[in-house]
C-alpha cells in the first residue's frame, strides 16, 4: 500500500500560545483552525463539536448527529474479551468513551492508552500496523473501538514523537480497510508551523477522506460520499484524537 508522502519544508515553529495571536493577526480574531490541503475543507461535510473546549472527565460533548458520553479515566465500564489482553498494558494515561450515533441509536466504545511501550503490543498489532507502516517510535498511542456486540470494530496505532508536544502518525485498521493518519501543524491560511498538532488528516491510499481539527471546540471533516458504518468508525477515531489533546494538556 502506497501512502501520500509530504515534502518537508522549513518554516518558523510557533507554540500553541501564539496560535491565538497569529489567528487574530491573519483573520481579524477569528478562531484558529487547522490547515487543510487543497480544497478538501470546501468539499467535505463538517461536523462541529460543541462542549469540548472546557471538557473535563465525566462530562459529555457532541458534534452534529453524535454524542460523546461516559468519558472517564481508566477502562472501567466494560470487560469484554476483546480488550482483555490490552488491559494489562502499562500506559501513561488510559481513558474511555462512548460514541452514540443519535440517528441510528448505535454505540461504539473507545478505549485509549497513551505512551504504551511498543513491545507490549501483540504480534498481530505489531505486524499489521506498526511494522507495515514503518512506525519506529518506542511509545504508541493505542485506540481500540468496539461495537455493541463487544467485537473489535477498529484499531488505531499512532507513534508518539516529540518531547513536550506529541505529534501522532500511524494508521487505522477498520474491518477490511486500512487508513493512514498524519499530523498537521499549520493553521488555516498560513504556512507557519506550530510546535503542536493542530489536527490530523486521514487518507485511504493517496486520497484524503477525513480530517480532525483539535483546536478550540474542534471539528471533524468527512468525505460526503462516506458510508454510515465508515463514518461512525472514523468519527470514533476522531473522538479519540480530540480527547488525546485534552488528556495531554
């Protein structure tokens, strides 16, 4: 599988503290937003988050058509066979959430672990994601998404790179499909690099199909022709990325 390669360009690096000032300078004090390649923003379906910016654990937030609830530290609410192995892993932080599609009533359950030692991943996860996509970092951000039948629905393995500000890159295995996740460090209408991720782009082969803006309240951008099941799964992965920023702050 061939994934999109990005040419590295040297730009000044700005901390997130300066992002608000920069956004004001560039856009008359409009809220800072992640930079998106090409015309994806204009063509995508945007789901705007509400209630996330000041999120603390045990509080809910939502984005168009979805409710994120039962956000808790640790893995406490379910003890399915699917995550039994992963429960034993050591991690800097563990957290869980439930994503409800408010139209269909279906739930997905997310289990996330930060700074997991790569050696603790099982052989299949190491081979399918870490080895296949050439992830070399010793620390991993792991997300497992299960459905109502306690079946593994999606697994996301991203390498954590950087020191204070973690940048995540890696992949998603979702049923019989695979996706590449790449961190974005630019703001809308600017080439200046932030020191932290402003969002994440998700690719299937070389085609961008989704993006996650983690700044302020946040947004999820989805290809308009995406099937409901795929949309639910990628929204769950996007929720994990939004919460990662809250956990690491």
